[in-house]
C-alpha cells in the first residue's frame, strides 16, 4: 500500500490497542504503543531510500529483504527497544506486541496488490502478489480517515476500529470474489488463455488485464466484468542475438526482467548503434505503456546509456537516457 494508507492504518491500530486493558490502564503505555504502531506501519518501507541511488536497485530490492520473515521479527524488536529507552515506565511486552502487529499487517496488506512482496524470504525468493487491491485503495484509506474523525469527535477508538477492521475483512472477501469473476469473464473472451494477470485500479469495477496464450499476448480492460481487448501482440521468444546478449547484462534491464512477468521487446538499429527496449504489458495507460527498460549501445556493442522505470512520454524517456549514464 502507499505511505498514506500505511500511516492511517498505524493510527487505526493505535486506536484499536485501547481495547487492551494494559494499554488502557496506562497513558504512558498508550502513547508509546501509538508511536509503535505508527512507526511499525512504516518501517518496512525504509528501503524506499534506495530510489535515491537509482531505479534498478530500487526495483530489485523494494519490498524484498525489509519485508521478509526475519525483518518482520526484527523490526518490532528494534522499534520497541528505541521507544522503551525513552519511556521506561511503559509496558515493554505490550509495546512489542502492538508494534509487531503493525509491522506484520504492513507486510500482509502489501501482498494483496499487484506489486507484491518477497514476504516468504528466506524460505522462497518468489514475489507474492495476489493482485486484488490497488496500491492506493480509496475505500481502505477513506474508512480509516472516517474512523480517525469519529475518534476526534469522541467516539470510542477501540470499538470504532474493531468495526472498521471487520468491514475491511468483508471488503477483501468481496475483492477476491470480484477477481475470480473477472478471470472467468476473461476466459470466455480468450479461452486459450494460459495465464491471466490482473492489476486492480482505484475504481472498484475497473481492472487492467494482461493475458498470455501459447502464441500471443493480449492487453485488455475489465469494466463491470465486461472485457475489452485493447492490444494484441505475437509472442516472439528472445533470439540468440549479440546485442541482446550484451544488453541483458545491463543492471537496468536485469532489474526489469526480475520484476516483470509479461513483456514484449524491440531492437532498433540506427546508423550502426542499437536500442533495446523491453515493455511491461501490465500497465497500459491512455494507449501508452509507461513501465519500460531501455538500453542504448554503440556500434562496438558498448552500453552507452540505459534506464528502467515509469515514463509517460517518449520525450521524457529521451531526456532520461541522455542525462543518466548506465
């Protein structure tokens, strides 16, 4: 989920913690637990700082080790130890319990969007992405904000958020059902589909669809379970090609390939220089595919520049390639 949603969920857990008799009995413990749930709901995303280095490192590592099983166990200990140093009269066990719940919930809810996490590391490095909730879901964010407003106006914080989290469980079940129905609708339109990748949007009934068949890629849109095919591409396997052999060792392209499950590729030659482009088919927006990896090579097959990330116009991509060295 996005930073704002994780923040309001941290506040919501802090409100829910007031149902804990130990927390309710001690203002110091209650304040410290609230800090613990807010920090715990954010700290797995500390790897966002990797974006300051470059997109390749960020794409390969974001929601990786910081969302792993060891991290889920270690983050609450670290946060609790720091908070307890400043509030030694607070209840240590209950600070840890609620901070652990905040960290766990952060990683757990991240599993439900299309990006996913490596939550099973070190058991498995596979990305776990259930693809039923958008990174920003207006309903989830809105219901938390409504709960915080009710808390401000005197509503019982614990019982308010107990009801809210009960509603959220029902909401997730509904989203799972919606995803299943859309996949069934896609199968009717493209019966030869081998793999269906759904990416939810901020609108409840609108989903992005990418389909892999034996011979084609299909890009589609689902709206109220009605499937519209937007693009169709012939599946062309990567050939044995000297340009590709060099380009695949570029860090930006390698990061793209580690992240994208469905893409097409292009090689262009211009005056003896080459450009290799890989295009993720999951995120079509206004007729454009914004998530790409591009590698430029000279006539001697030296990598001149490369880039991977979100680009919404060809002009901006050219600027990135000219400014950013490989």
